C-alpha cells in the first residue's frame, strides 16, 4: 500500500488537533444518515432474501 505525506503548518496542525480533541456537533444530514444506516443494517432479512441466501452455508 502506498501512502502520501501531507505537511501541515503549525497553525493547521493545531486546528487538526483541536478538531480531534473537540469535534463539532454533527450536522442534521449526518444524523439522518446514521439513523437511516441503522434502519437498513439492523433490518431483518426478508423472506425473499432468506430464499436467495443459503443461511446454512454462512460461517458461524
């Protein structure tokens, strides 16, 4: 895997550190996305999906 080095000024380093130490409140769109993700991911499989996926072959 290749990486890239980003050089930040002292001012930018302080901004990054401050943002990590005291992150801003999430905006409404992010809150909605998190809620929607939970609804989708935590939703049980439908009967059609259960027929499509052989649950006996899934690792335990």
